[in-house]
C-alpha cells in the first residue's frame, strides 16, 4: 500500500507562529489592551427621536413608510461611522411612532445628534441679507423682481436672535422662497427658491481646505442633472450685484455659508465651508452621502444604560461556555486519550487567535463584543470540536485498515479535510447571510460565528494536522501505546501498528 507524501509540519507551525506574533504586534501598536464591549455589557446611551411635524401635517408626512425610511437612513449613517452593535428601531404605532437609537460607550450623544439631522441640502440665490434682528427692508437693496411685499414683510419681521429660529430641522419647501439665518444667528437672509438640492449630489467627502487657511471643508460632486442646474445657477448670478451674486448653501433650513460667485461653475463640483473641524466636516459628509431624512426630529428621552444586567448575563454565559469547553475536553481525553492532548492544544490556539482578532478588530473596524457575540463564540466550540472528531475518526479508520500511524495521518487528512472544509463553508455562508439580512444583536452573533469558524479552519490546517504529523513520529503514538488512543486493542484491530523503526 503506497504511503502518501508526508507534509512539512514545521513550516505550517512556523506560519501559525508568525501569524500569532503579527496579530499580537498589531494589537500592541494599536494600543488595544482589552476587548471592546457592546451596549448590553458596558452600558451606553439610548435616545428617543420624536418626529417634529405640525398637527395639520401628521396624516400627510408622519406615515409608517416615512418612519421606516428614516430608520434605514439613520442605520446607514451609524454604520458609516464605524459604530458597531448599535441598534436603530422604530417603536409605537400610527402617528405616535418614534425612533430609538442605542449606542454603546461614551460617544452616544454625539452619534445620536449627528444621525438625527435631516440633512436637507439646498443651493439658493441670496436675495437679501442683513442684521439678525427685526429690521426695515432697504428698498434699494431689495430692487429685484423676485421680491413681493409679503416676502419683504416676512423678512423684516424675522428675528435671528430667537433660539427657536436657530433650530433648523429642514422641512422647507425647495420651490418657495425662504427666510433663514446662519448657524450662529448673526446674519439674516432672504433666499430664492432652490435650484439645486441634495438629491443632485452624487458624492460628498471631507477634505482639507488648502486655500482657505488650512481648515476643513466638504467637497461635493454633482450628478448629471445637478451639474447642469448648478452651472445654470452660477452663470445667472455671477454678473449681479451683491448680495444677489451670492449662492447660499442651506442645510436643514440654516445657512452654512453664502459665498459670492466670481465665475460660473460648470465642472460639476462645489465646496461647503464654514470653519469646520475635521470631525464636523467628516460628519457632514457622512450624513449627506445617504440623503435627507423624510422628517425632522427632536431629541426626546435620553437614558444612560447600565451594564449590570448584561454583566450578570455575561457571567452566566461565560459559565455555560466554560462548562461546555470542559465537557468537550473531558470527552476528548476520555475517548481519544493521548489524542485528546491535540484537542486541548488546538482549542487553546483557537482561543488565543480569537482573542487577538477581537482586540485588532475592535481598534480597526470598531468591533464590539455583545452577549449575542459571546453566544456565537460558544457555538463555535462545537464546530471546532467537530472538525477534530472528523479528522480523528478518519485517522483511526486508516489505522484499522492496516496503515502505520504516519501513513494514516496523511491519507486520513486527505479524506477528512474535504469534509471539514465543506462543513465550515456551510457555517460561514450561513453567517454571512445572517449578517447581511439581520439587524441588531443577531448581526453580532453572525459576525462572531463566522469569524471563529474561519479561525477553526486556520487552526486545523496550521496546528492540528501538523501536530499529529509530529506526534506520529514518536514512539508513544507511533508504537500504539495503550494511553495513546491508538492501540490495536482499542481500535479493534488484530494487526499491530508498525513502529517507527519498522517503518524506517
């Protein structure tokens, strides 16, 4: 009977060693000292967003579809910021529906304030600008056919020193003129109907303003229709006198900036400036990427979530996982005897790789461990043990058929690895589908299960198989010692196992 070509176990173990060192070094460089815990384990912030809709408009605007659309947009914004294990859900029914956002850690308030923005972007020509308080319209400055007596009166009566006029929140009609203020309440504007809106923007990104003193700004690229409309707008106002030659950039009903147009812009891009910090510009770019919320929201109840209950459940979950692990190890040692040592070593290596991946991913992509994630890790213990059993049973079958242990390790591996790969692939595919089609804590379960299943494949290929190859060369295992788990009597074989000396 031909003996399959022996593998190189030392090379596989060296690769595994380098992988562990690389992950450990990455975690050290990142400064990752502990696993990031989710909302249910370390606490966080839960905020309720209440739709801001006038009573007369509730039936028209506050529908189940508009709330669901808002939930989808907010969830995209949260995910784009790398905040893992956050939950965005709609609660209530009818016109009393609200949105609840739960964010782990100390950044909850900032995240909620960001994702609650309606992000309704408008580009409007400036018709009038002046001091923030109640004023009289300068008829000379207001000499334009776009102004009516009603608009003049509305502008004159508007007071930007009042707090309620600085809340923004969008909801303005892009097809109608608008009286508004800048974000600081220092300038009052009367603006023409919007010619370009947020839907005309294809991409938005945060960039450093190299020409404006080194500050940060948001760079916008328009789609085809937006390029045409923005070109027409800037071409029309460029030759007018101030302030009619200014185009105001309005976000959620407030003016971010109102630059003067010195030449027509037809290339399909624009910039939003406004003394932004890097965080401000990045946040604004993120919310603009995913479009405007269909409703404006007010911040309702704010709760600080305690991790006490989650900690109790964590202890219970870890206890269950520890008991399960001990049972797996006892079964392996009692049934497989000496071979059970390989199981112990393999599970130890898998645990080390899993912990290092949690540390690296926590810093790298914001991965947080939740109770659901711990459940996924516990389930993976069974998947990992299953891989060992498949290999061990195939190895024992080969020995029963009369092969030496060294030969049986190689031939048994060729047959067992296909089963292991197929079984783990099914688990990984299920995890991927569950991750993309589920929400909330289920995503954490799916992510952890998929990750630990991949680690199982790494351990089986780079540790379990190489270790068995090395152990097969020893007298204890290769000679069929009664405690090795491979003795002829235990395997029910009438043929003695060939020793290393005989095989050589």
